[in-house]
């Protein structure tokens, strides 16, 4: 049933031609755009007299970034770099490299842009799923060292010092893209907008009526629509969980969030991590990193960086932990614990 539903959504997008803009462009006009890019479904909604033009520019920007960053496209910058071991990169890709290395360092490797060979070993990029042998995992460990990435900022080139190394910015690409879309909206004079890039939500301003946006946080529990509702403005809300991509083998479920220290899917108390932040890119990277860290380390990390972001954590026991910066804006039917600075 899930595959049939996915095919139906693709068909709808094709029949609709992607975007459906408003017919009038006055101060109260709204425009919406549905896109399939970066291997996910995206919905953009903007309000204002320039919303049509802003959404057209945003769609072009999304497609531009998809062509550069997709590991599944053989002609993308990142795919060619991975294949050849060196290459000249655009400013976008170089920026993502620098930011991913910053997040990796700050999180002590819980977020790791060089983990792609291990993701391939598990079959997540191709959906040819399998549990790799320990020897394969050990070999991948030798390809993780980010110090083996040689970047020439003046020439705009990157090369790997060890054969077999590969990069993947899938953990921050959508967050960076949502930032770019919001910037396009701002430059177009848009003051109210909400975008959803495959579950990565980012808002501009408040709703046109002046109220806060209400964002539903997806629940990892089967049958539940969401784990809570968050009211926000001018924020990115990005969630990571093992329920997003997974496979089963011999009765064991393996999800796609791999712990770089073990080589296996992260296995701790957490089943969902939501980051609330001004910066979509940072929120994207930290949602993965904190999921890998586990409950206690994730809480400690937030307490050490509470000025940068807020967090909503859900455990296997269905307990919710919410940082005090957003606890008054979050409602849930689950037991909620407020994390204090």
C-alpha cells in the first residue's frame, strides 16, 4: 500500500505540473508549489503580491542544488568527486563541506559527512539492503577521517588523501536548501511563508493573520499522527528518527541513522529528535547528531549550546523531553519533561 500511495503522489505532481500559483497577486495573495526533488516531496507556500515570482525562483534554486548535491545523480558535483577522488566544486558545495566539518567537530563525530561508504555498505542509497560483514564495517572506519580531506579554497578544489573516501551532504542538504528558499522569499518582499521539504519545516514570519504557525511533530509510533504541536515563527523545525528509512532482516529492524563509532544503526533510548533553530542547516545536522548521541549526551549538548537551538526528544518509553525555551509553545498528550539550562 505504501508503494502504491507513493506512486500516486508522483502521478499527481506530474499531472499538476509541479506548481500551482495564485491567480491574483495582491498583498493578501498566496501561492503554493509542490515539488519532487532531493528524493522527497516538498511543499512551499508564500503570501504576498510577489509570491508567484518568489516561488518560481525558489523552485529553480531547489532544482539547481539538487543537481549539484545528489549522490544518486552520476553527473552531480558530489557524485563526480566521490568517483574521481578529486574535483572542482561550486561555492554551494564548498560551503556545505565547511559547515559539515564544523558540525562534525562540534559533535565529536556524531555527525559525519564521510560516512557515505558505510551507508553504501548497508545499502541505504540504492535500497539494496543488507547487514554488512564486520570486515566491511572495519574497512569503512578507515575512510572516516575528515583530516584526509584536502580543500584548496583559492582554487575551489577538494581531494581525498585515501582511496575509497566519499562525501554525502544528505544530512544537511535539505536544511541548507530551506535556508536558501527563505532568503529568496525575504529578497522578494515576502513576510509570511511556510515550507516543508520532506518533513523539514521552516517558516518566515507569522501566519498572515498574525498568529503563530502550528507545526505537527511526526510520531515514530505506528498509528499515531504526531507526538505534539509546536507554535513557532521564523524557525526551522527538523526531526530525525529511525522510522524514516529502515529494513528488516531475520526479524531485526535496521534504520538508516548509523552511529559512526559502532558502524551499526544508533541504538539508545531515543526514537525521535526534533531541533528548533533559526538555521535550517544547523537544525538538520544536529537532529542526526543528537539522535546518535542518545538521551543523556543530547541533553548535555543542548545545555552547553542552549543559545543556538531548542530540542524535543522522545524515548522508547514514550517520554518527551523539551528544552525550556519552547516548553510553553509545545503541547502533547505524552508525558513531558522540561529540560532546564
